[in-house]
C-alpha cells in the first residue's frame, strides 16, 4: 500500500492517478478534503511507501506567512516521519525544492529554509531509525495543464492564463533571471523511479530538473513569436533567486533522465498557428 500526501495538488494528483493506473493500492491525504496530516494519519494499515508532497509551496506566500507555512511544511513532515517510522514504512520519498539553494549560499525564503530543515530530519531518520528516505529537489515545474492560482502562480501558468483571457502578461524584474524548467510528467517519473529503486537511499538528496537553464525573456520571445500579446513590467518578487540550474548527474547515474525538453514543452504550452 502507498500513501500520497497532497494527492489533490498539482504533482500529487498526477502521481496518485499514475500509481492507481499501475494497479497499486493508494491512500491519499489532502487539506483540500479538510484532512490535516497532523491529526488524520491512517491507523491499522500497512504501508510500504510514502510520497510526501503536501506543502504550502509558494516562496512569496512563505515570506508573508512564515510561521503558518512552517507549521504545514516542517511540523507536518516531522509528524509524518515519526508515523512512517512507527509503521515500518519501507521508503519515505520527500518532495523538496531548489529553493534551499537560494543564490548559492542557502535559503533566501522561509519556504527554502523549511524544505532544508525537513531534508535534515529525513537524513536523521535514516541514520537514527533506519527509515530509508530520499529527498527530491524540484526545480521549476510546468505543463500545458498547469492551473492558474492567482498571485502565487508560476510564470508559465500565469502567462498561459492571460493569453486565454486576452489580458496583458506580467514579467517580474528585467526578465534576465534564469530557471531550470522541468515538465511535471518527468517529476512524476522521478518519484516512481525512486520508489522502485532497489538500493537504499539513506537520506540522500537529488536535484530533479532538466539540467538546462533559460531566461524568462527567452520564453517571452517565444510567446511573442506565436502570440499577439501585451506585456507589463513589475518589480522583482521578494525572496526570488536570480538563477537556478539543476545538477542532475546523480540521478543520471542511477538511471533516471528527463524525457521532455524545454523546446517541446514550450510548444505544447504556447505555440499558436
């Protein structure tokens, strides 16, 4: 049996459905159902794997609500780890973030700090209790069906939504900030790969990205090539980093690699004949 927290979220829902399609017995927990990890973990069930995706994932939101996001991003993870230990789970797969790097000197936001703290606890649980844990540091996820979520949306989802609504597209800062964009399907594949991996992870972490980085202006130029749009400029967002690029060498060594390159990804998101 498999537990997926945050199973109604962007990644969690796709992972949950993929596991169900593969024939696994899957149990989901999500705040959208009114179920908090802190008080609704299942009892009297034998779980082999836990995918922990539940979180409040916005850097900007964490800057504005640091203690609230710590409760849901750190304390909830701690309680889930203890539950996994007590229930003799085989492997705990933790969804982390490239936000822990900041601009190379560590977290620049509460969200990044929260993920780093949880990674350290995952490592401790592997060393102290023998619970096999692995931490996956996601970079910038996107897909053609990524939902727009208002002020805290990703750039790609916001731009797709504004194009649909025929409204101006917002770009923060000078647009020269670079990001490693990875399609959500590749992230789901990475999670399942780690579930099926035969050896122990022992609390190690792995970057999950494309291994390539492009600027927001690169995407802007692509959008302009195939769409008639208007742009408006906004200041840089607090807590945002300037450049990100995943080092996926460790995952390549294990046998996983991304399948969807950014050119194909941009085409399915923004190409209009």
